[in-house]
C-alpha cells in the first residue's frame, strides 16, 4: 500500500493540480487541513474522491509537528498487517509528483 500526505492551508489555487499527479500512484491521500478558509478541501475531494482522507489539525506554527502528525495519521490508516510492506510519501500542496510508474517500482 502507498499513502501520501499533504499538509495544506488555503491553497485552492494549486492543490488540485498537485494532487492530480499524486493520486494515480497511491492508494490513499491523507490531506491535513491546518485551517483552510477557501475551497482547498473541496478541490482535494473533487480530485481524490474516495482516496481522500481529510484530517483537521490546528496550525501551531511548527512545521515539524505538522509533518509528524501527518505521518502518524498516514500510519494509522495502514492495516496492521501491511505496515511493514507499505510506503508513505510526502507531497507539498504545490508540488507536482513526477514519478510515473512509482507504484510498480515500489512493489518490487
């Protein structure tokens, strides 16, 4: 299983395009909403559909804490019997993933 994490705030202008590059390569996308006040999460839902796991986390001015929270949230969505054989990748809200075939490469 491959899970991605994305930490976001009000980035409706770019999140859809970024998640569209991630979605084909992963099983689940955990999007951490740190307080979006625009259509960021609606854009994420439109792109990801059932792959979206939306989680709220209040911004604490600590990116490391947010990243650790995101990784823990992703791990919590892995079935216990698949944790050792799974991958968690991190993609920023405005980062376009460019690894075509990642799923096949990680499965080997």
